[in-house]
């Protein structure tokens, strides 16, 4: 049977306390030092994945005990590379032939290129199918709340990253205007010049002009607050940790925030053996890309680096169709989005009657 592995890691230092409760009583810097010394470990078996083609695969989750802060700020890059390569070596020992890099392991350094050069097995970040599902989800949600793309404004936040760039390139031609937002003014302006009807910048306040927002930064903290959003807008948040503040869920019931890349996987008995916050038989798009490559028997380095090509996005769409991966509805802040929510956001877009008329 084909076999794969996928790397997960704690998003916040407090996540460590769920596995090791005693760490809740220790200073964060002490906990960080403890987990820095721990080796990656297998945390679950993934079973029951069966394609409509008859192909089957199994896999494992491997936990890398490092937080985003440690990977991007505290530790030397070479040390982080070495820890991720340890995950690949463990995956190889467990019989996997391809490994997916989850969350911050996919963006640190050169986006998987160095890891792939040192890995005994194939590597992918999963970003191609993440782009595919983000685009599909954002466009479908926009249609449901009544947004006319021909007259609408798109914003891509984190637009100069690998996922953001490709989302912008694919989606911008569909919209009347596109706002390209990132941390570097020069790079956002350069990307905007390549797109139709686009403007680049670093100012988040312009988000209140946007009807549809795709956000995919690698920030450790939320970057989009309630004040940034236009009534009746749709936000597809692909980032982990989330880019959209939890305050939006409480204060802005007139906008629709959906989590990007929630995918139904094939197989009546699909079981990930680990609770990462999604309903049964669903996964992140980046996980799904790793799985579909295993089902296809394509043990090759697939999505790596800071660029994702449109061709790669289209290829993952083709593989998803072939093997039965499908967008699994919408989730918002860990909850399923119901029709009532969609209708409320749709109503927020409708012109309100003026009193006395």
C-alpha cells in the first residue's frame, strides 16, 4: 500500500499543556527550552483512505515540537531545517515515501527546498491544493452572498507569499479591482503591476473597500480586525494561525469568514487518529495534496519554494477530481456555516430602505 507522512506542530506554546499538563505551571521560556530538546515523534496512524479508482493509502502524523515563534525568530535556521529533516527521516523509517510540511514548517526559510534536498523521501508543502481550494471556496461563498464579481473588489492579504501570489494571479482577472496587500511596499506594487486593475500597498485600512478577501499571511497574530471589514463581505482565511481576529466572530455578524482549505477525503472509513479540530473524514488542503500524491504513486518533490504555479494548482484540481477530494462546505471559527449565516450576510449587502419612502 502507498504510504505518506505529514508534519504537524503546536501553534501556540499553550498547546503543549494539552499533552503535558505540568507545563501549564512553568514559564513559557522554560517550556520552549524543554520542547526544543524533544525529538519529533509519530502521533497517529492515518487509515481508511480509498480513492474511487480503487487506490488506497495509509499514513502517519509526525509532531515536530516547535512553535512558530521558535521556527521563525528564536532558533537558527539551520537548527530548524535539521529538526524538519528529522521528521522526514522518521517518516522514512515508518515506510512513508512522501512527506507533507504542515503550517510553519512549509514557510520557514526557503519553503521546503533545503529540506527536500536533505530528505530521504519526497517533500511537498501542499500549497498548490491550498490555493485551489481557497479560490474555489472564496468564489463559491461570494456567489452565495450575492457578490457580482464584475463590479466587486478583491483583496489578497499576504499577497507576496507563495499562496497569495498565485491566488492574486488567478482571481484578479475576475474582479473589477484588486488590492494587493503585504509587508513590503515595493514588492506589493511590483505584483500589482503584473495584474489587471490592481493596486499594491501595506495599508490594511483599505480592506473596508473589499467585497472578497483572501488572507494568507505567515503572521503569528491576527492582522484583520472588525474595523477592517465591509458589511456583506466574504473573507477566506487560509492562514494558520488565523489572520482574522476572533473578535470578528463576535462583533461582525454581517460578514462571512470561512476557513480556507477544508477538504473531504475519500474513503467511508477514513480516520486520521488525531483530533486537529476538523469534523471526521475532513482535512486541510495541504494534507490532502500529500495524500492525493500518495494515492497517485507520485513520490516526487511537488510544491516547494516561494512560488506556486498555476499549472501546479490545476494539476492538484485534476488529482482531486480523480481521487474524490471535495471542498467540505464552510467552517468559521471552528463551527459549520449554516444557511442562516449566509442569508444574514447577503442581507447586509442589500440596499436598506430609506425611512419615509
